[in-house]
């Protein structure tokens, strides 16, 4: 497969890029900072420098032509303010969907976040204000991308992310209850979702006891 990853220098995205390139897939990594290209090349990923906060649909579509799938793994980051939650976590995700449609890429995997449903009724209670905006931005992206008929979209909502070694075992369901999950396992689940085509699924992910391939096979 030829897969384009947005936010390719992120911690989950780099793990994903290494897994995909390591098995022979062609991986293109979108990054904003040209200083990150050497890291991607060392992972076996072809870097493409493009700022998703300022790029046009046409510019991004040029990069996406010929891809089998796109993965949105970008994020404004924990140190950013409210404005960039809107421009990255919502705006860039929708831009990638627009460009995928224009380029004829039929599959989209969106890395979202557990907790977005708290934002559906308004500002989540007891949540840091910036985190509340983040959840609202992620929810808006989900709601604008999932219904698109031209895109077969899968949405993954991981729980709290850790750098513990992956176990290869997870809990993957429409609702899991809050928990943590190693970034290694998030990346492995993304690979399995790309392979299994769980189009239209919206699932939460935490650490668990079920082997990843089995967990993904059971997603409906």
C-alpha cells in the first residue's frame, strides 16, 4: 500500500511509519518542520514538507495522488493554545479529508481522542479549558469527516498514552471506559485497521487482554 501520514513526526506517527515501511509499504510523511525530514528518512518514510495550517486543498491533493489511504495523526500539541486546537485538530483534519476526496483517495483513518463525547453537549465539566477546546475540535473533525460518502473513514479514540512497551493486547470497542494504552499498541492497531478495513467504525482503545488482530476483527 501507499499510505500518507499527516503529523508524521509525532510519537504515534513515527511508530506507525516504521511499522508500515518495515513490512514494505510506501509511506509518505507530512511534516511542517523541514528539520524533521532526516528522522523520517531514518524510519524508511518519504518526507513531504507542507504546513497543514496554511496549505491549500490543491497543494495537499498533489501529495496525496496515488495513495491508498491517509492517516491523520497530527495534533497541536500539549503546549499549544486554544487557537491551534481549531486550526490543527479540526481544521487540518478536515483539510486532509477535502484533499483526499480531490485526489481520489478513498480511505481515511483519523486518530482522535477518548473523551470527545463529553464535548457533544457543550463544554465538558471539570476539564481544563484548553483540553475542553481540544475535545470540541476533535469532535467537530469526526462529525464533519465520518459522513462523507466519498471517504471510507475509521476513527480511533485512544485513551491516555504511555511510552511503556507495547503488549500486543488491547481492549478495542465502541466504549471501553477510561484507561491508558502504550503508543506502540496504538500504532499496531492503526496498521491492523488499515489492513482490515473497518470502514465507518468509531472505536475507543485502551490496554487489554485481546490480541490486536483479534480485537480488530471483532470491530463492527
